[in-house]
């Protein structure tokens, strides 16, 4: 136990709950704050594919050769690589490099699949391999669509399929590690309709589900008519589609390790997809100006869980400065799960920001992640703390004022004051807040105080929302008071877009604190802990407890774990009181502390919580 004295006792309890192991990767490796960064690269795309093979394989009887110059044929090869647990080497049209041949020999490769016809990879490459005593199998069709079918044939038994546009690489690369894990083919198609040869091929396969990548501007809605069951995964651009795909398959992915590749070039992501499939890891595509969805996903999902981020390609492809900015610069002011827990602690860079007791008053401080070296920022007792781009935004709960102040304590500014403000969250350059008068009404205002406006929920049966809300993606989640024929009215969990549209009932349960992680909503009632898909399907009971005086009190979900507290009216009566952790699949329930938590905030692998008593001491677990 470490006790930090700050005029009055400020107590932190440290208990080790997990360890992040550093990976020894080819090239450079550095720890940057909440995420571990590594890079795999070579002097060009061909050398990068060799470096990737060195990282993932010490031996392999089989390998894949794909074009480093022409993406369509190569895109579909990742599931095949996974089937044979093989690396993917990139080749120029006319020949393999000496380094590539050396690595193939070192791995003990006996058989190679060449993807594409001689117009893509010439006979000279095949002759080079034959001379090395390696058996060659060329998978090629008359065009890119037929080539994708030739590769699909090698996967044998499958009843699901991915349909991707044959003239764009990004969407197929986004799903490649997932298709590899599921051992389902990636079939290419033109925009308007499946080619007849593809239709006929798939009719013989009894396909139960098709994943269609991209919006109708990429693949027409006509294609959906060829399948009995489809799921379209799309976004406003390739980067948003990439995040949509990752979120949809989050239950099947290992997000502790994430590969990052350029969304402007296909080669590095293609080679890296074979490596990513080994650990069921996703490929996250990035541009030189990351999309809002990418920033939000990184802030919400990767940084809090200290994910190992592996960059594919050299500095000229994905600059380190871009990634460091991605993991260090907040786009969202605090995680949504922290916000529903009073937003007591927020982080940016190497510092946390929280209010601690000094001379009988709570004041906003900046300190190191372990709580050392506290520096006063302001005399205000800050709640719902958000930090975005060097500015701290917070609510003075007593006054009902929303302020911003720079992280060095300068330029404090009152943004506005309204009676009844209960909670707030900062997303980009918008502050979302609610005013509680028994039911809550939602508003948004620019971070400079302009464009203050009410969010009108476009469902007349909804009288208002709950005191606490969370924002994930484009949606606000809260429990809403719903008008019925006769009082008392019911409360259900709803989501609606941040402009008030697309109102959707998520659950007919009500919950004070709702967490949204990936495509799941986590919530509780007095004796039950649940999860349900954000579209309202797949409601699952994770935990039931036969409580008497106790009940679930707080919940904070990060990555694959749910942290929750059990509390009651009289602290100390029940042995069930305390802080717990359970996996998001309902297994591995663990008691972490006998001290029950009023609010649970999780930052950079630390769990901060207060007990609501004893001068609100803040405890910390790691």
C-alpha cells in the first residue's frame, strides 16, 4: 500500500491485476503512454513482407506469393494463408529478390501458392521457385472475380462469404484477418451485380450469410438479393468502414494486439493480415489525418486496455509522429464508462486530472499516473472531467457552471452556467450535457460556448432521459421515461443519434449506468448484470446474485472486463460488499477489494474508485 500525504490523507491502494507483456519485434519498439508501439518494416514493400514473415514464422512448409504491384488477386489470399498457417511474400511481376528466396529457404518451404496469372506474376517467378525444389500451384482465373473463386475452392467447407468490390482494396483488407479466422472466402464483385460465374458458384455452396462490404455506392443493393441473409458493413469512408468491421466482429477478435497499416496502400496490410490472423488481431487502417471514428475507437477501446499497437511499414508509410499523436491526443474527453461514473478522473499524455481534498475543500489537480506530484489546476471541485487537446473541461456540480482551463492551469474560462446541469461529455469540439428536472433533457454546445442547442428526441412517447448518459459513435444511450396509457410510466434503455433522430429501444430494462463497448451495451439492475447488442438483440444474462440488503451499484467496462461494485445502505454489514471484476462473457468472477465503490473510473490500466465515506478517499488498483 502506498499512502500519499497531501495535507489530509489521500490514500491509494495498489493491487496488481494484470501485466502487459512487451513484444520483441523486428525493428524499433517503444512504450508510449497507454499503448505499446512496435513497428515491422523493410526498405520497401517486398522487404517489409520478409520482415513480417520473420516475426510470425520460424518454419513453414507452405507459403503464398502475391503481387506487390496489383492488389485484386492478392486481396483474397489471406484466408488461404491462414488455412496453411503460411506467410505471404510479395513479389514484383518478373522475379523474387535474393532476400525473399533466402527467407523461403530458411523457413523450409516445400510448396507455394502463386496468386494470379502470368500477367501479374510471370513464369520467371515460378521457374525461380521450381529451381529451388519447391512445388508451385498457381491460382488464377480469367479475371479478378474468377481468381477469387479459385482461391475460395481451396477453403473447401464454408457457409458464409465476404463480398467486396474488386476495384478497391481497403474494405477487403479490413476484413481479411476476420475472414481468415472464420475460414470464409473473400469474393470480389463489380459494383452493380455479382458476375454470373460468381452467382452460379455460390448457389452450389448453400451460403447462409453474406457480409457485404461498403455502402450502396460501393456495392449495389442488388447484390443483397442474391442471398437469403446479409449483413452490410459500411461507413462514410474506408476508415469508418474499417472501424465498423472491427466493432462488428469484436467478440471474435483479440484487441490486445492491433496492427496499424496505411489505408492508402495495400501491400503492407496484405502481408500483415497473415500475421494478424495468427493472434486473431484486427488491421486498423489509418490516414495522415485520422477519421473521427478512428480517433474515437482508439480513445475508447485501445488506450484504456493498453493495447499493443504494431505498425506495418516504414516511416514513409506510417510516420511515428502520426501514431504518437493518435494515442496521445484525446478526441473524446473521457471514456463513456468513466462519464457515467461521475467522470472523476481523466487522462491526457502522462498525467491524470482529478479533484482531491486540500484544506477541507476539493480542488482540481494534475498528477502523475501513480498519484505522485499533485499540482493544483484550480480551486474548483471538478466533476465530469474531460481533457481534449490540452484543455480540461469540467462541471462545477455545485454551481452548475461548465468551465474550461488549460492543462497548465492558465486561461480558465466559464463556458456557460445553467441551473440543473447533471452530467456532460466532450466529443471533438462539442460538449454534450443534460439538465435534470426529474427527467433529463439533452443539449449540445460548441467548446467555445457557441451554438448551444437542445437535442429534441424524435419520439413523442419519450418524455425525457436519465440523469446519466453515455455517447458511443453517433448515438446517445440512456434510460428514458416512456409515456404509457396510464401512469406510472416506464423506463427503458434507448439510443438516439446526437441530433435526436433514429430513436431505437435497446432494452425494456432500465439502468442508472449504461456502458457501451464495441457493439454491446452493459447494464445492471439490483440483482442482475446484462449485456445486449446495440441494436437490441442478443440480450444475455451475465451474472445473477441473490442479494438481500446488497445490490449492484456501479459498473465500468473496459476491453474484455467488467468492473462492478456491490453495495448497500449500511457499509460493512454484508461480506458481499466490494469491488469485483468479471469477463464480458460472464466468466472469471474475481473480488478485487472488500471496499465497495461508489464510482469506478479506469485510466491507463488503473482502476480508481471512491467509497463515498471517510472524506472520499480514492483507491487505486492496477
